[in-house]
């Protein structure tokens, strides 16, 4: 009895082997692909939508953000003595002659300016932000590191990540979250247009969130933290607000200006 059973098992194994060989290597690849879904991209997993056209809502610090303050007007910024000395020596004519009229348009400065933003996905892992104020472009890279020899720039190198949670009532899960970005590799510039400095050692951290009011109005809220061991006594923390625009009809590209 045992010999016939053994022969039947052998025939079955041989038959399955022939079927597998006939299917070819694609069958093996298909098995591998079926093992699990492909990882989702940062664009696909975004808990909030930051894209679109936004305009700054300047309801606080108007006299420092809408116009260029006079030299030495730097309250609310925790400058140390070295930072105060640099700010007191501000001379826009020197910036112009040195070709550095964009010193107030680096990432920590341009975001507080009277600007419009245009935010879009450059690819599945890179969010692009453009400003009409100073005509600057920032790139937020998810899961990427900066090249070791990357040249310092006004907008630096920004690493981004989604901070997401789920929750909800009645058994329905909803996704919540915000984007955190950390910008380094900055070229030295100004926190305020009247020469208030930040150094090449500055680290610029931002938390990007979208809030919707009861009337359906959406706001982009960005909490900013500037850490600079060279010119600041402590981190400078501010919050910015932007509201959406239907289209880019009011987009007004304006080059950097050291004075106005």
C-alpha cells in the first residue's frame, strides 16, 4: 500500500514542477509583487493639502513686515550684543554694491514679507514653494538628505516630514496632521529687512498646518522657530497666516530690493 502512495506523491510533485516551469520567471516575479503593496509616496500620504495660491495676512507686526523699518528698530527679536551691533551697522548701499540685495529674502526673512505663495508638488517626494516677493523658490524634500558639498543659498536645504495621526467619532477614522520642515545650509541674511541678522549657523524649523473655520474659510498657519547661536540669545518664535486665493491673477513677481 505504501509503494503506490509514494508513486502518486512523486507524480504530483513532478506535475507541479512542470506547471511552474511552464509559467516561467514571470510567475515568480508576480508572486514577489503580490507579497505586499508598493510603498506610498509623501504626495499620496499627505494628511493635509498645502498646494495652491496663498496670500499673507499681515495682521500683526505690520510696521516691520509691510515697510522697511528704520535702522535699530528691532524689538521682539532676541538679539544678543553681537547681533545688535551688526543690525546697527546696516547699510543697504553696501548690500547693493556687493550684489546681496536679497539678504532679507532668505527663508527666515521672506516668509514674513508681504508675499504671495504658490505651492505645488515638483514630484512625488518634493514640495515646491514660490514667492512673488523677491521671486524666491524653496524646495521641501521628504526623506532626502542634502549633499555633503551643497553650496549655501538664500533658501538653504529643507528636509520635510508629515506628522500624522488618525482619529474620529462614530467608528469613522479621519487623518489629521501637519508638515514639519527643518532648513539648514543657509547663506547669512536678515530676519528683518533693516539688517537684523541671522548667521550661516541658523536652523529654521517650521510647522505647516491648515485650519478650516466654521464658515468653511481655510487658513495656512506656519509656526516658525529660528535658532541661531551666533546672533540670538534664544530661539525666535513667530506665527504666520495665509489665506487662499482662487487663482494666480494677483501674482506679482517683484525682484529683491535692499531698501523697500
